[in-house]
C-alpha cells in the first residue's frame, strides 16, 4: 500500500513505475529496485576426525607432509626416531632411528631433511624412510625449517636469525636478523604465494624475506 498524505492506494507495485497521488499538490513517488548485497559469511571449519598416535615418550615439534603415489603421509620426528604416518588413517607405517634428535624438518620435493641442534643434517628417502646421506651443517640450534628457492631456510632461536642453507654442503649462505626490537624469537617460517615469510613471537611482527640476500622487510604487526 502506498500512502501520500491522507490518500492511499492498493495498486500493485511494479519496479521502476511512477505513482502520482490524485491530489496534484502531493509528491510523486517512484519505486526503484535496489540490490541488497549480503556480506559473505565467514568460513566454518569442522573437525572431521581425531586420532591419538603414540610416538613414545619423546617430544614432537614439527611435521612435513609428503605425497607418495597419490597418498598423503606425515613425517614426524620424535627424539631420534623419524615416523612415517599415513594421513588418511593415522597409522604409523614405519619408524626409523636416524641417530640424532632434531626439531627442524622439511621436504625438498625429492627427499626429507632433518636438522638437529648440533647441525647434523640427515637426508631421507620418503619411500623407504631410510637415511641416504648425512652432512654436517654450520647451522646449529634450529627448530623450524622450510625448502624454498633451491635452499633450506632455518631459524636459529638462540640468536634470533634466519639462515639460508646450501642443500648440498649444509653451509650457511647468508643470515638475517628478523627482529625489529630487542628480544623475541623467530618462528613460523612459511612459504606462501611464492614468497618466504617469518614471524617474531615477541614483537609479533611479520617479515618478508628476500631469498637473494636474506634481507627482511616488515609487512605488518599482528595485534593477536
């Protein structure tokens, strides 16, 4: 029903039509259709399944995913033991004692690498879960590592640096201090959208890392 002053009409409304009150002094009313855009709902996440996997009494820190013959596996080091876990079932397929305890682990597309606190780097065949080579890196005290741009990148938590490590020799090619303030701890080194990122757990800064010269630039600061 349209009303203008004390006059009303029950004429059906047609989008884009003009309605004139019987009294010429009354205003003309034009009906226009407006598209209302609803905000995109936030994505919801549902836990599909959960399974407790016993890996002994050792602490576990990082894992790396590997696809083998269209099947996903997770490689998790617990103490000196590297565990190969079938992602779809949570079954430990194999466990190999690689001789050293390491927190840093990464996949280069062919082999898995682990890096211990002493700098011992193990090269592992993901199919057999066996060590195929060992080198001594000049990078100690790493607890996270990724593979990017032909090299391994690892943090060094005792001096708050991120280093580029040669995949063949284990030598440190360059290092960057990715803190904007004193203190802090480097963590969460990630490759996202073809770029290398890291965060400082104390200052909450997010850094972009140039793979050519290890220079860092502050992207933002999280308030969380």
